[in-house]
């Protein structure tokens, strides 16, 4: 039977910070993840890489990385930085001027982004929208148009230092836009896989309809749990984050589970300040060694 524990935030993170603002980003959670990752590793795989907080934080602890996400604009930006970080910095910085930190200008540039099919232009505009849009949200309408409103920040930060620090990590990364199951089914011995999927609702008051409409419902959560078990059976170490709910505790029951840890994480993207308190998150570790942690 796997142990269940609650620990506090530890210090000593290395590597570089994320260059993107990302809802649910794991920078604050990295200290909780480190004890489960058996670092250093041959390859660190993130099937839901998002802002890449974990890979960037442990950049010196893995020989290579596999960064995957279904967000094509995110993957395009990562690939452009991998191929030519200086061009992204040069062209991206041009959008971070006082005259472009304006609501009307933001919406014009958002329209330009949505109309463009030039990958370099989309990458630099995506970086602008990420830093000038509301709370760093990344949201699209039914037609695929980016529709996050203006964020009203005094002086959005251009992450030049962070991009330069991330470039060496991206240079040794495989960057893909595949279904998470395809990625996980390609993992095996000497791989460490960290999964940060869209989370299940915290409570029964959350609408399961809207939860499913986003494309990651119960079926996908079940596919993820099954893929984690298969990867562990092939020799990979798999760590999964999610909300701590009865559903996730039921999903992550496996003979390969060696640790389930419950942690407190501060919610920071709610529009309602009263809802930015601590929530329970779950870290589930699957190990091919089947050694029960004590």
C-alpha cells in the first residue's frame, strides 16, 4: 500500500525560471516534485509541458528532454526559441514598449495574431499576448481565435534573461504536439515522465459538462491513468499531478503506485480574490521498482 503524506515547500531549486506566464504553472510545486523524480535522469518527458516550469528548473539534472503539448502556438514558440533564440528576443522585444501596452493596440495585435499563418510572427505575438493578456491565460474561441482580454499591467516584463537561460534546455529537447498517450506509450526504461494534465473539478459544484467540453473529461483522465501504468510496466518512472479528490484517488490506484502525496497549493488565477486560497493537490508516483516508500 502506498504511503500518503503532506510536506511543506522546500528550497534549493536550480535551473532557470519559466519565460511564460502559465495558468497552473508548476514553479511553486517543483520542490514537492523533486523527491519523486530520482534525479539526475537520462530523459525527462513532459506530455503536458505548458510553461515547462519543471524541465527548466531541473535543466542540469537531465541529459535530454521531450516537451509535448497540444497547444500549437506554445509548441511553435518553443521550437522557434530552440532554432533561433536571438531572433525571438529581437523581434519579441519590439512589442514590449509603452505604446503597445495599450488596450486598443492589444486588440489590434490580437487580431493580427489570429489572422497570421506566419510561424515566426505568431511566435513573437504569442509571447506578447501571454505577457499583456489577463493573468497569462491561454484561451481560444470555437473558431480557434485567441480571445483572452487585455490584462492592464503597468509594465509587462519582457523575459529576455529567461529566454536566454531556457535556450540550452530547449536545444536538447524533442518538441512535439502529440496526444499525451502517444508520448507516454513511447517511454520506457531510463525515462522519467511528469504529467500535469488539465485537472478534474475540485467539487461536485463544478460543472462536469463544462469540464468535459474542454476536451479533457473523465475518459481522458482514465486514459492518462492507464498510460501511466503501462509506462511504469515498461520501466519508466511516472509522476502525475492533479486535484486531490475522491475521483483522482480512485484513478491512481495501481500496483505500480509507490507514493501518493497531498500538498497545499495557492490558487492564483481566479477572478474572485476570495477564491485564491489554498487547494489540495495530489502527486501520484508510479515506479517500475514497486518499492513502497516509507
